[in-house]
C-alpha cells in the first residue's frame, strides 16, 4: 500500500514512486527536476510562514506535530509535578514560551539586570565583560568554544573564532547592489527598533545604529571569505597561551579566560588575520561605541524570548525582508523549537520510544554496510588515484563509525533548572550558561566520541571529519527518505544516496584532509591531490555557470563539498543497489524500471518551492546548492542516468562525455 496514493502494487512487491509527484507534460530529457518534482510543486505551494517548502519541510513539519503532541501529553506524566525531572523541565519551558500574555506584559523588563551592567561597565573590565557575555548571552567581538584538536582529535582544545555579523554574511556589508541596499535599509530600521523597545529615544537610536554598522562593517572587511572558511588548513593555527598573548597583546587574555572559567595551555586561532585586526581595533574604539555594540547585540540575541514587539521586529528583517517569508511561525512552533533545542535529548527519548521501531535501525545498518562496500569498489576503480592513497582511503572507509537513530548514552540535563516563577528569558539564559560552561569545562580533556551533534528527532544527517563518523538521526528515517514499505530502488535512491553522500564527505574538498582517526593530516600523494583539485575545478565551473536569479550565479566553490557528496552518493548508492537488486528482478512499477525509480526517488528528495529572496540569501550563506541544481547539474555527469531515460546528444539534459566530471 502506497502511503501517499493508497495504491497497492503487484502481490508481494513493495510500492514504488508516487506518480502524483511527477509532471509528465515535461520531458525528462529537457528538465528532469521539473519532470520528477513538478506535480509535487503544484500540490505544495509555499505556506506563508516559510521561505521555502520542500520534502525536508514536510518531514520536519510532521516531526514538529509529533513533538508537540509528546510535549503536551507530558501534563499527564507522573513526573511533571516533581521539580527538576525531565518531564517538569520540558513541560514548563514549553509553557513559558506559550504564555503570550505574560511575555507581552513583561516586555523588556527581563533584560534590565543585564542591561544595567552593560550601561555601567568600566573599560578596564572589558575582557571580563566579554567573557561574561560569552557564557551564553551573546558572542560579541569574537567567538570561543571547545572542540577537538584537528591534529589530535582525541583531545579537546580551545578555539577562537571570528565574530558573527548581524546580517550573517560579510558581502551584505561590502558589496553595493540593490538587494544589499534594501536589506541594509531594513537592518537600520531593525537596530533602531530594538533600541526603541528598551527605551532609547530617537537620537540615541540613531547613534546606536551608526556605531553598530561601523563595527560590523569593519568586522566584515577583515573576515575570511566563505570559500576560505571551507579550508581546514587555514582554520588551524595552534598557539600556546604565551604565544597568543605575545601575538595579540592589546587584549587581556588572562582576564578573559578567567572569566569563562578555563585557562587553556594552547589555543587554536581560527583566523589569524582577524585577530591581528582585532588586536589593533579594540583599543581604538570609544567606550560609547563599545557599549552600543554590546547592548544591541545582547538585545537582538534575546529577541526570540521576549514580547511580540521584539519577535515581530526580528521577523520583519530576517523573515520578510531577507527571506521573503509572509508570516511568522505560530507561537507553538517557536516555543517547541526552543524547548527542543535546549532539552533536545530529553524530548528525543520520547520521540524514539514512539516513532522509531527497531526494524528501522536494522534495515539502516544493512544499507550502510552495502554502501560502505560499494564505496570501496569505487575507490579501487579510480583511475586518477595512486595505490598508496587508495590503501589509506580504504583504511579510512573501514574505520568509519556509524550512528543510527539515537545515542546509546543520553545527555544529562540535571544542571539545567527550569523555574516557572522566573521569566522565559531568565530560564533560557540559565540553560545557555549551562551549555557554555559544559562546553568550556571540556578544554584539555579527552573527546567523548559517543556524543551526538544532532538530536534523534532532527530531520537531517551529518559526517564528522574529526570523528570520522556518519550519523543518521531517527527523524530523517521516514518517508520519502526511508520507507520499509517501499521497494529497494526507491530506498536506495533516497536514503541510500543520503548515506553515500555523508560517506563521500570523508573524501570531499574538506574531509579528505582528515585521516582515518579524524586528524588533520595530508595523507594523499601530492599528485593525487593535484588530480583531485583539477577535477574539483571542473565541477566548480559547472555550478558557477548556473544562473539562479537574473544576473546572479551559483557559487560552485562554496558548494563544492556538498556537490561532490551528492555525486558520490548517487554513484555509490547505485552500485550498492545493483549489487543486491536480484530480488527485484527488473520489476516495473507504475511504468518505471528500477533504475528509473532510483533516479526519480533521488530527485523527489529535493522537491520543493522557494521564494526569490530566499534564493539570493541561500546563494550567499548556504554551502548546499539549490535543490534544482542538486538534481539537474549533478545528474548530467552520470551515464546510467542517461541510459535510464534514453537521454542522448541534443537533449538539454545531456552532457558530452568529455565535459562530464566524475570524482568518486
């Protein structure tokens, strides 16, 4: 029985693709994405609260509804009235987020105690003040955090990062064009509105705007480019604490580290140019400019846990102007999202118990091992890679660890206290402090390799180069990505490609710099790296050529890692499917062969609609290509796809063999 159409296939045969998703008025030889997804697009217009809406969105929406039901049902849980139980924390935090009347009554008052400190600090205590803000309040001037040492991935070290920007991407501040001017005008309105809501008059609002935009523009001019951020070698600059203080002496690092509660032996400065700039820049700033920047940053970062005035101003800029979203998400989704973020694994326990049967994990484990074997075949068959590098690549693949569904050890939230007598913001602040302190205290200690970096209910997956592991949370293991009632061609074209995609990340332009143990290590032969880079440049050019909006092209360099992984996932998943496809014996379902269903299933994963504003935003900030390009551009390199749909020279979807790029 097809869960989408209710249609039953031949006796004993699991269902195939949902033909209602197709647009058969479009030829697959002309625009395969439109052919495979046009029906889905017609049936799923973008809801007002979304900037884009696709199969990921549908699955995420279903998960949100499931989580809402689970959280609301906690009111009947025997532990809900017992202080500091997980049931009490989840239930009360969600209720605080839902209490619209209280939030609006309190207005900006939950900010008052912290604002008093920001308004009255002495310049001599600035490093300590920044440290205090970094404990879960606001990442001002620069960022810090503890994570694995890229060259000794079993140990945690302190990392120092660049400062964030209110608009997210440096190009908004640097490039002068109509879109950026429109966004900058809206940003000015937003900054002034934030200040108005905490009582600043018009003159003070304008002063804050001028100071904030001056600081953030200076940051933008000295930040790494998006492409530079992708280079793990550029981001690794380990220094002893003494070297850090010698290299950047104008800042009191001792006071800062004392403030966050850890004195590291060594520090990885992820952007040496930025910290060189910051060393000279901080002493040049007036106290007023610093105060205005700190106050605005804190207020803006807190806007999601305050009254409707704050959240509506935030939505106007980031939702309506920057992404084209028509309506803000309803309050229950915002309250549930924050509860899910702070107490994610506590909610995850409830989710897994109800929605993730053991049979899903068993099937996934078989899929992963089939994909691992298939990727090994591809590595062996590479014509551009030497034997020594192949041997090490196979060792890395063999060492790849797999996490499926949910963690074996759940996170302990006993240090987080949710008190319904306190404001929503105060409860979230306490939780944020706990997370920051929990992270900082790991400095100099062994990495916990069992820790998950996504919650079980997350609709996504990841590859961690520092752990050499792939993770597939329970949330993504649902139709259309994973369906035990679907035939193998459909599952391999969807979740099989996702598995292959994450595996291939271990060998993309970033992942290839890490060895089997997760250490930053140039283990490739130089000539192999040179050949890889030449192939990668060809793939960059293919995506660069795509115009995503009038006069705006895709960024093939920034999206390179994801594009390599998409292609690798498709090729490896097909090899894995063909190695075990005897049980389907070429079965035609709904008029489509297994090979056709495989590619239609892959395209269906990226079905979606997207607003024009969001296209521009994602092209600047998202390392993933747009769904249409993940389908059409990627598939035009793959010969079996041409065979499946009889695509030949002269067809728009065809790419001549000498122009195709095959990496993995």
